[in-house]
C-alpha cells in the first residue's frame, strides 16, 4: 500500500527509509510560500529591486543554498545530487506580502519536495531577518508543495 | 533612529551588521507556527504520542539542531552561543493542525528571534517530511515571533 | 594486491583514493557498539522506552544524521548518496550496557562501513551526553564492523 | 539535586538545557580511547610515524576538527568557543592497539567532555578508515572521560 | 618569544593552540585579493552592477557566509563569534580584474585574519564559478592581509 | 551558444543551472596556486617535511576536505559525488613560495574545476594559518585552473 509512513519501521522506530530499489528517474518539485510584511518593508523591497540594497537577491541565494543542505537539516531525508534549483519572488502589493516560489530537480531515487520546501522556508526566513528592523510583526504563511513530477506516484498538482 | 535596515551599508550593499559595541545581555525569543494536516496525520501523531513511532520527537530534535545552525543558513545572521533551546508541540484537533513553539536563549550582543524562527520552521518541515506519504496537501502557516526580551529595544510581545 | 593502504599514494602522502573505475553496486554495512552504564542510567532508559523522556529516540536520530555526514568528518572518505539507514538499540541489563546496531546502504562505488561505524559512534556519544549527569563513568566499547556486502571483496561477516 | 537528567523537561521532552545562569569559568576535559589492530596495521603506523604515510597525523586533524563540530553532531550539546584542543597517540605494541587521548578547553558556561569524547571517537574512526584495507577486524574500545575540571562540580578524575 | 609556530606542540604535532589565557579584546582584520578576468567578464560584471544579473552580490554573500565558516574549514583555527563582516568589490578596468576587500571583527581571544582571508578567497572563487562559462583563464591573485588591529601584537598594516 | 553565463536566468536572476540533461561522463580537473613566504617559513616547512611538525600534511587534509565541501561554500555549485582528490606541494626555494596542485575527479553531469580550485585555496589558507606567527606578509597568488577533461567542451589545458 502506498500511503503508509515510510519513516518508521515495524517497531515504530524512526528510520531513513530504504530507497535502494526505487527507480532512478528525473524528479522535480515546486514549493510556494509567502511572508506578510508592512508597507515600509514592501516599499523597501520594491525599491531594492530596481536600485540597490536588494533583499531578494540575498534571500534567493540563501534559498538555493538551503536546497542543497536539506538532508543535513531534515533528519530522515535522503541526500540527493540536486541538478537544478531556482528561487523566484513576486511582490504582492495588494496582499501586503512577498511570495516565494522554489523549484528543485534531480535524477534520483526519491522526490525533491523537501528540498523545494526547505528552500522556500529559508528564503522566507532570510527576508524576515533582513527586514526585522523595520517590521516586527511579519508572518511566514502558506508554505506548501505546488507541484511534483517523477517517480512511481506520477504528477501531483495541488488544487 | 532605530528602525532602519541594518543589513545594508550606505551603498546599499549587504553586510553582516556591526554589533561589536552592542551590550552583552541575556536575550530570549519565542517563535510559533503551525502545519495543517489531514485526519490521518492527526491520528498518527496522536497515537505516536502515547505509544510509538513518534513524529514529534524527531521534529523536536530537528528544530533544536536547526536553532544551532541558524547563522549557517541565514546569510547575514551573527553566530551566537545559544544557552537554551526548546521545541514544544500542541495537537489542535479542532483546527486540524499541529502547533509548534520554539524558544531560544543567549547571553550575547544580538537577539535570537531568527534562531527561534528557524527552529520552528525546521520542526514543521520535519513533520511535513515524516507525514508526506499520507498527506500531500499539508501547509505550513502562521510562523511568527511571539515574544522577545533583552537588548536595547526591550520586551516585545506580539498582540 | 588487495590489502594495501589505498589512502596513500606512492610518496606516502594522504589521498582520497580513486574509485572512479570501481563498479557501481548495491553495498550494505552493519556496525555495532555498546556503552557501559550504571543502574540509574539503565533504569532511566528502560522507563524512557515505555513512557517518556526517551534517550534512545534522540540517539537514533543523531546516529542517522551522522551517517549522512560521514564524509564531512572522516577526511579521506568519499561522499556517498546513502539510500537507507537504521539505528537500533538493545538494553542489556545483565551486562549493564546499551547496545547499538547501525546499518547503512548505498548504490555506489565504495562501501559504507565508515557510515555505519560513524552512525554507531555518534549514537553512543549521544547516549553519553544525555546521561552524563547521572553517570560520569560510562564507557563506549566494542565498536566494530559486523557485516558488509557488495563490491569486489564480497560478503564479510565478523566472527 | 545535582544528578538528574538535564536534557529533559518536566514533561519528559528533550530540551537543550538552560545554562544561561551557570558561571563562566575555565573548563577542561580529557578523553581517552583505543583501537585494536592487527600487526600489519601496527607496523604500518609505526613506520609512518618516523617516515612517511602518516595515518596518525590525519587522525589528529580529524579529531581536532570534530571537537569543533561537536554541537553540530550531538543534538542537545551547547555550542562552545573551544580555546584549545589536542589529540595525541600512543602505540601500544604489547596490547596491539593505538591509544588516543584528546583534550579540549573552553572559558564557558558548560563543560567540554562531549567535545573531548567526540574528538577521540572521530580520531579513532579515521584510523579505522585509513587502515581498513589491511585489517577488517579492528575494534574501537574503551572510550571514556579521563578527567574534567571547572564548573560547579569541580575536578573529576576517573579511577 | 613571539614568533614561533603556535600550531605545533613540543613534539612537533599539530594542536589547536591554547588561547584560554589571552585577553578578550576587540579585534579587526582586513584582507584583499583580486581575480584577473577577460573583457567579456569585466563588461558583464559592470552591467550587472547597475542593472541585473549581479555576480558581485552573490559573491558578497558567499564571502560573508565563508567568514562564519572559517574554523570549520581551516583545521587549527579557533571558533569565533564574528560581530561584523563586509565584502566589497572594485572593478579595475585598467588592470582587467575585480578586487575584493573583506573585513571581519570580533570581541575575542584571537585575531580574525583567517576569517577575512577566507571570506576574500571564497568571494573570489564565487566570481570564478559564475563567470567560468565566458572565461576559462581567470586567475585569483594577490590575496593578503591588509590590516589587523587588537590583541597583544597591536596594529599591523601591510606596506 | 556555449559561452553565456549559465548562473542567471532570462530575468538576470541567479539560478543553480539545470544540468539534468547533461551527459554523465568521467570528469577531472587540476588547479594550481602558490603562497609567497619568507625564509623562516620556507625553512620550517622544509624541515617539517623530513622531520616533524608537518605544515603541509595538515594543509593537504584541509584541501581534500574542502574539495568535498565545495557546493556548500560556492552558492550556485552543484553537489557532486567526488571519486578522487589529491593535494600536492612543491617547495620553490628560488621563488620563495610553496606551490599547491589539487586534483578532483567525478563521474557526473558537470565539471569539477570549482572543487579543484576550492581545494587549492583552502590548502593555501591553511599554510597561511599555520605559519602566520612567523610571517605576517605572506601572499596567496596565481590560483588558476591548469587542466580539465570530460564533458561536452572536451579537454582544456591552460597555456
């Protein structure tokens, strides 16, 4: 059966699940998330975009580096040789938030959703860090897996 | 003035801000966050709590370890000798979510809100990882700084 | 000849040995080890097992994470994409010790005995850390490779 | 009372214990351990000592680097700014083993026994790694805290 | 006598030198270095500066993060709680090179020259990585300590 | 076209380039570099070579370990399962410098020049660290890619 917890063995103890016999296929994942910010932050980031003091370019690098460090942070994640990663941002002025979209790709035996989610979370935390001097009430929200392809379970798209 | 971005210099370039002259005081921060899960996950975690196969104890360890690795993940964070860290969980059945609360403490020159937030985020990502086989639609949400003490700006409590 | 030191070149200088031409096969290793503890520790761990305050579940996570970090700790170890890892414990009351058994698996060009041994050692060190307040005389002992399969040299079982 | 487990809170959950109020004093620890090896390894290491291909100098560096990474490996260990570390070896021909002695020192709020023990264990694992091609039956044994000074509990010497 | 090698003990074995008794003072270091590049790279970086695709902002983040990881890379370096770090660039068109200047600051028991030098080296390596597709003949050159203050030996300025 | 910057996307934002479809081939790179030192350092290192207190064996280990950590340091580098690495030294008395040569090898989808260059840089930084007590004016210089094979662009030899 597909949907049982693979991170525990028969005795209920945590294990790094055996993926030795899973097929090596091209796998991709896209995760998304946002951070709610005040107008000051929003303005700073907008201006930073076209001019100087670019919060988002620092957050992008932090996100991509975190993608590579996922298996070092999440205890039962398998190490994977990531073959691509991107982090993109959208400034949602109406919603007073910055949206993050992180992708990861691999040719491997297991999926990369944790990598995409970790990259998203760390990019958001980096925005928080860089803007916390001008907004103490920011909130990271709506971090989820948007899409996933490859592997036995096929394509998943969140609706 | 207090509320300018300290992570950029006069030319708008990212810097690790100079905290050499800030006072060494006891500082504490509490961050919170949640993950929305389906009933299957909720049941598994509840049972794991009293019996075996404990998702939350793995997530707790991941969160505490991430607290210690914050300055390695967030590019402009200062390294800090954390003197205490806890990660606690609450199962919110009505709200179909697991709540995380992470604290960090230090005697140092700058605050530990990023440590508490990073511990919260990584604990939530770990729950995600361990339960993703039985719920592909989980969502991490409401990650924020709940409280912060110490340093020049004094006590902050989110309302 | 099989049994020469591969971690040195002709001049006697340390090298990370060339495994480029070794065959990619499924490889597995099992390592074991123990920690001698006093009765107080033994009781605490036994109770923790069925109730709360679980030393062993923390040590298990530490061991699995260390398996993944082996090539970062052991200077001439090759990085490997571990495909499985488990850490199990046995409480040996008669012998006043906790036994650890760590397995690692990979599909790769070199064996995973160092990964299994490192996971064992770090799990034991973690038990030490968590119990040192109630026993200052613990001793880690008998850490060895129990079994190894895959690769040119075939199956090895310690007798 | 001194001797309760500090790595768990009242609910039995793992925590990084609060050391904020502990005194900052000079603290030192010495750990020891051995690896049993066959004659081939013993000869190789003896010759390496005076000539070339020096197993022990690689193991020494690995041990010192591991001392610095202790809080990254042992989940509930506090990060500490180590102020000194040494790793020394003794070739015990009669006992067919290599003995390791690792020291660590800090001016801090908690002891450095885990650092000394981790340095010892990683130095021994490195010897294992470098010699495993000529001896598959090595065994790491007798890893313990030999001495510890500083802090409220004063000087400890293992008898 | 001041100028003996502190990274070896009486037996000539490598040690992490004992700095326990050194004074805790404010210490600062500035390191510099360059990378020789072709005109294509020079143009790309100039344009990136005012517009988009900013090589230097990625290299700056890499340098600052490397400053924090120095004691993890350089075997006998002491860990230090860096209190400030900056990485700046100068485009030297006449000399066909990009110049890097990295500063580090700490209140601690030993100097931060290795941190400043490591930040410089990693910033230069990052420029190399990002531009290697358009110039295979780049060369990193002239990496040195420009200035150093604090500690017993006082101020040093390279002439 | 071959020679465009692969580390930026169409919008000029940094990305970890997609190498999923690149061919898995055997790839090798050799990087070189030097450090200019005074006579005292030169003599120390020469003597260390034949006797004890060996600076170069520490630098060799640091270089090989850095090769494995390249993708963790250089933001947009892909992780790679390195299959071989060596670091060699030459004492150039006439030129008052120590020369470093680092090689890296992989069977993978992208080249290992960054690994060889990072190993070279960290080996040189380690020599600097170990000798800085007896020479404050050392300079790292001439770090470049000497040779590279494998992949679509074929063999490159610097002239």
